[in-house]
C-alpha cells in the first residue's frame, strides 16, 4: 500500500514539532524504552538459538543482530530511492 504524501505545510509542521521536542528532552531519554525492548528482543532471539552462551556472548551477538537489522532497513531505503529515481 503506497504511503500518503505529506504536503509541504504538513512536513514543515512535523519538523518544527520534532525540533521543539528535542529542544525540551534528551533524545536518549525519549528512546530509552524502545532501545531496551529491542535489546531484550535480540537477546531473547540469541538465547533461543544458543541457550548455553555466556551473557557477554549473548549481548555481543544481540548487538550484531541489531546492526544487521538496521543495515537491512538502510538497504531498503537505498533501493526505494533508486526505484523512485528510475521512475
């Protein structure tokens, strides 16, 4: 399903709201719960596949799973921009 395009005014309004939010609060505080949930999710995934690993190794592998996920998202963005440029 295609995303709805925002008007220039809507985009400007959302950017202003984001700047106001980040002026009032530290970004790390705003995303702390989400980052914790992601760490737990990746850690649980590693522990399910390798239940006998030491906690330090679980954390290391979980970080790599998270980085792989972020790279996959980045690649999807690159491909979307390429498709848009080609059309």
